[in-house]
C-alpha cells in the first residue's frame, strides 16, 4: 500500500528515510523531485495533486540518490513559497523539513509537501491547469479544464456534511468502489474524493455508499 509506505518512510530514522522513500513507487499520491527543481515547475506538480486526490511530494531525491536540500537554502525557500506565490487559488500544501543523510553520509533535510485535495480548480500564474493522473502530471486541454471545473463546481452541495457517519457505510459497496479504481485504502479514497470528512459522510457519500441512504434523505430519487 504506497501511501502507508510513504508515511512509514517519513517516520523512519534519518539514516533510512531517504533510502526508503526512494524505494516507494511513484503513483497517484506520491512523487519525488530533485532539489534542483525550479519553483515554477514544482508549483505545477502541487497544482496537479491539488486538483486530484492530494498526496505527498518529496524534494531532494533524484535517480535513487539522496541529495537533500540544505546546499541551496535560497532555492529551497523559493520552493517552500511556490504554493502561495505561483498557484491560483493557492494550493493547500503544508511543507516540512525531514532530517536525512545524503549520499555522502552527511546530515541533510528533505523538503516534504503534504497536499490536500482542493475544493476548487487550481491553476498557475500563466492560467495553466494540471491534474495528477496515475504517476504523471498532465496539463489539461481547454475541454478537460472545463470538465474539471464543472466537477469542482458541482461539489458545493454534495460536499456538505450529512447526518450519516462511517458506521452507516455499506462496506461491501465501498470495497467494490475502491477495487474498481485500484485504490489501496477505501476510506482514504472516500475522503480524497470529498465523500467523507472526519468520520462523517458528506451528502454525496451518504447517497452513494450508505447502507440506508433513504433514512437520511427520504426525498431523494433517481432520475434517468
């Protein structure tokens, strides 16, 4: 389960953290970047994650080598400010420094971004939109951008908390959904897709995955 492996690696001893993160396959929720990455390119990556399901971006790893980020504090500072300065609206990305040992065995730090899925569509300062798809960050065409905008706009009512909690879930249905989209963690998937938050289902989550949604929404019906 990649997301679990990332969390375990980030909490490992400094001597192991870089090696463990280098061994985790990049996927929908995880990517490695060289310490030399420009802030603008990093911003595009953060946009892709923010427009999708969120995840982790680790700066300071390249071609299986642990570079660290201490050698260029000014570049690292620009990278830390990328989400604020170069994305519109700003991607919700928390940055932290994780101690590691570089390829030479010296104490260094990785720059780790934890990106939250956005409720609105994010773009860069050139008004370009990116989306994380599998292990790639894709620039969207005009039509794809419109579709993403519609998807984000429609989430306003559906993303509100419902009376239902996680105990109301039809676990078999949730597991089937996670398997269909090849997600390793079904409950994390619900949260990433705006279907659950803090143990409470959103309106959409209740209608889609509650065992008895009609108990909470007796007025709901299906229109074809």
